[in-house]
């Protein structure tokens, strides 16, 4: 018959090396940490900014977009103001 060896606990605390890893609890939501959320938000914002620029670039030839959006942007809004001289107006 085999008996288990009794576990002897010493009165001294377990040695913890100052050079070893320092484990601590890291808060998360479904495995996502705050650092991962921040990185995801930064990347999503960058992609969103590029997508917004692309939409404005492709739609900059549409007169309605020029009047309603692009002319209201400071410093570059005057570029989209199209003034037609009265002599070129057919009516």
C-alpha cells in the first residue's frame, strides 16, 4: 500500500527573488486590456480619418458637397468657391 508523503510547511515565507517576474492582476473586459483598447481606438481613428479624407477627395467635384461642406473648412474653403462672371451666364 502506497502512502502520500506528508507536506511539511516551514514557518518561513517562500523566497521571492527581486530579479524574478513581478506578477500582478491586470484588469480586462472579455480578455481585452486598457492598453489594447487604446491601441484599437487609435488605429480605428486613423483608418476613419483616412476614409473621411478619401470620401471628401472623391466627392470634391460635386457642387452640393462643395457648398455644404468644403467651403466651410477654414483656410481651404475659398479654394472651392466658384464664381462665374455674369458674361458667362447663359440666362
